[in-house]
C-alpha cells in the first residue's frame, strides 16, 4: 500500500506533497462526507422530504448565481497567476490582476442586487420564487458563496489545501450538524426554511471571514508593493469563458434537480439529491486528485512541459479509474442501507442509485478533459462541449421530467454525463493530442480524417 501511494506521489504530485498530507486530505474529505450524510438524515426527519427538496433547489439557485458574480476569475487566476510568479514585474502584474478580480466581484454584486431589489419592488418575474423575507437571505448567501469560491481558488494556487479543508470540510459541516441535532432533540424548537437559510448564512459568514484573512496573508507575502504593467491579454474574454464553463457545469450537474423543483416535484427533488450525494462517493478519487492536479497541470503548461502534462494525463486517468471502481463497488454494497436511513429504500430506487453512481466513472474512463482544457488555455472548447450538452439536456428535461419525474431525471443525468465526457475527450485529443487507451481507440481515426480535410 505504501509503495502504491509513493508511486502516486511521484507521478502526480509536487515533491512538496508528502504521504502524510495526501492521506490527511483523503481523511478530511471522508469526514466531510460522513458529516454531510448524517446531517441530511436528521434534516429530512425534521422538515420532511418535501421541504428538503425545496431547500436543495433554493441552495442550487444560490450556487448558480454565485458563478455569475465570480465571473470566471476563480479559473482565470488559477491559469494566469503561476505564469506571473516568475519575477518581480510579474508579481506586480499579478497584484493588479487580483485587485481587478475583487473590484469586478463587488461591481457585479451591486448590479445584481439592484436588479433583484427592483424586481421585488416593481416586477413580477421572481414574485413566486422567494417567500417573505427570503430575498435578503438569498443575497447574503449569494455574496458568501461567491467570496468563498474566489478565496478558495486563490489559496489553492499556493497549495494551501489541508488548512482550507479543516475549515470547509470539517468545521463547517460539524457546526451545521450540531445545530440540526439541537432542533432534532429539542421538540419545542421549530425549524422553518427561513430559519435554515439563516443558519447557513451565519455558518458561511464565519467560513468566509476565516478564508479572507488567510487569503490576505498569502497576498501580502507573495505580492509585495511595486510597480508593474497590468496584464494586457483579453482577460474579460478569458474570464467570460471560465464563467460560462463553471456556470454551465453547475447547471449541467443540477439541471434535473432544478426542473423537478420547477414542476413542483419537491419529493422527487429530495430523492434525486439523496442519490446525487451518495454518487459523490464514486467521485472521491477525482476530488482527491483535483486538490493537486490543477496546480501540477497549470505549472507544466506555464513552463512549456507539454510532454510531462501528457504523461500525467494518461497516468492519472488510469489510477483514478481504478480507485473509482473500488469506490463504486463499496457504494453498491451499502447503497440499500443508505436508502433505508432516509426511508426511501425499494428495488426501483436502488436501481436508480446504481445508474446514478456509474455515471461519475466516465470522468476518469475518458480522462480529465475539462481540467486539461482549462489549464492549457483551451477553455473555450470546454465551453463548446457544455453548450452542446446543455441544450440537449434542457430539451430532454422539458419533455420527460413532468411526466416521468425521478426516473427521467436519473436517466437524463446519466446520458448527459456520457455525452459531456465524450465531447471533452474529443477536443483534448484533437487540440493537444492527449489520450488514454480508450480515447486513442475512439478518436484517432476521426481526428486524422478531420486534420486531412
């Protein structure tokens, strides 16, 4: 086992990432999953599946809107900052870039607040979306989600992983779990949706304050005062592509949930969210590697080490696939008992769980295409893949969700993941000639025919 982990470290991670840090990352992620699972079990017992479905849809809309506020800066900074840290002039340009990101965030937040408040006063577009008093909570959560996303991306650039995990993956869900447990055992306390959103706002505010303090210290250390020229490339266009990618992917991963809420199938939305949560276990290997692989790819492309990036792509795909299959086997063993804890266990729901949990395997089966395209400067092709899939997925949801509900949602989600990963791997093969055994078999002939034309 030690040799296996040593091989992973040697092939995929920087020399600064030792085995203890790697194992700690996995342990903290596992603790987070357990805490979220237990919290959701108690939460559904307190408020019921119907309100839980409304809660997950509301939080999903907050998450989607936050992608607009970050405007893709979390992706662009990740791509650009490593290229600017090579000298003092580059660091000065990086400092100006960070300031521009922060100012863009506040401008967009002010603009979005103005639109929502004007609609609340004079319009009718969102009249049925917010219950009384929830608009302020929506805006508060929106601001906090966006601020956390930006600071997380900035901290990850400088390999601040474990400390970030302690606050986000352990302390935050632990506090929420304690609060939910209080409401479960205190029968005199009533937990409404507005109260639940307020609790989340306070917890996320605490997390945001901690992360901003950490980011400020890193900023002061790595970007000392000095004069430099601002980045002259089309940052707005780059950021726009990243925003479309993140927003599109967020819609892509939540579209079925949002359509279930749109058609007032809140109980089906709750069940879909429960299935989605357990399928996240199959994604653990990919999430674990993505704490380090983006930095590795970013620095490789920044330094012109394309061959190293190509080998890293092949090796990481193989290793993540193997680990995902192990996770999938574990999920299938415990899946029925997991469903029983939410009182929704049946043969039909278990079959839907099996379908849902096999979809994440496609991400490693075809390789980390989205990550490669974003870190190599080819992010627009990731956007093209998302756009194609989103249009098809939206049409399928409109046609089938209203009549078939949860069953349609799971099948559409599975097919969408397959289409998306296939398109990503095609673009990676065509633009960078990166492949693993599967994508080389699928696309070598196709790419050669296109090139000849």
